[in-house]
């Protein structure tokens, strides 16, 4: 089989798509192993590029479905994956694709599902939240992200990056940094280092709010204006009166002037339950 360099001869990386590829075969094998893929699993891969990671994933998995936005990479992928009969590539934009429908149509619902992705930095947050929302059945999400984003995913109350993204990821998943990957490992090298993060889906969420949809809305509302207090953000974001918001905060045992970045996931869950109770008795 022709190597990746030959298959990609003449290809021009598109800065607008955040294209940065890894060529080191040993590193690619390590990333595939860290992705937790087993012979029983189906894998949805987002952003296969030249297919360098697709091959070691296909060697471990039952099937691999790769979603690639760049049409010019499709003929290259046909060459790269010609000896991977269990790998299939479809063209599409992850942000415009119904991932649940795609997985159902291409992979069915019989085998366990895992996700692997090399995410363009400018859409990392949107893609991660979309994966959590649309593919809750996935056992894990293994994603290459900017190192700063990896730090954010692990952050807690009071940390600089703490907000809806780490809260929603930690609520649904066990989050860990599997490997730091220096910029020099990519072609072309990005301006920052990366982290390979593995999010393993919890069998049950970290906490059990009475109304999960309300909890997710409350988290977003609480951080909507970081300079505002929790009272102001809940009033605006959840259509509560100031009296209702103040009552919910008090009943959750929180300070009246608290800000969202001070609160743990547990405290946000308690607050959500107080809002739920207020609405139930309204």
C-alpha cells in the first residue's frame, strides 16, 4: 500500500479547516490504543485527514466510519484505506450532520460505539457538546484538542477555564488527559501544543437532577454573563422573578451574591432542583 506521503502528494493543507496531520506511525498507534477501541466496537471518526489514524483504528475495531468535510481528501482516503475493508468514509460537515441519524444508517445500533476525533480548534467546544448531545450511547469520546482546552476540560470551581463545557463534560463523562502532543508532531505544526483527551461516558451521570433538561439550561444561564451574579443570570436566563431566583439560591444553601464560577457541579444540581421545585408549586 502506498504510504501517506505518496497518497497525499500535491495536497495543500487548508488553514480555514484547521488541517494539521500527524505522520508518526508509533504515535498514531499509541493514540489508537488510548482511544479504548476493541474488536467489538464500531468507531465514528471525525476528521480523518489522510487516514493515518483511521488505519490503526480499523486494525482494532469491528468497523470505522469516518466523516470528512474536505472533498479533495476523499480520493486520497480511498488509496490510504484500500486495505481496510472495515473502514468507510462519508463526506460531510460535522456541525451540519445529524450524527445520530448517520450512525444509525451506517453502523446500526448493535455494536458498542466509540468516537475518535482530531478537532479543528475553532469548533472544539461546539463539536464536543454536539457529540454529548447527539451520541449519548457512545462509550467514549477520544479527542485531540488544544492543550488549553484540555486544561479547561479538567477545571473545577475557581479555575480560569471553568464553565459550561467542563461542567457538562464532567457531568456526563469521566474526563482524563491521556497524552500531551507537542506542536512539532503535526504537519504543518500549529502554534500551540495539543492534548489527547479521553472522555468515558458514565453509566449514570455524576449527579441526578430531578429535571436534567432544566439542569443543562441552568448551567448555560448561570455562566451567560460572567460579570453578573448568579441572581441576575438566573433571572434573565430562566425567566424567573428576582424573588424566585433569590429563593432558589437561598434554599440551595448558596450565598446571595454568589457567581457561577464558584459553584461545584453538585451545587449547580442542588440549585436546579430548587428551581424545579419552585416551578412545580407555582
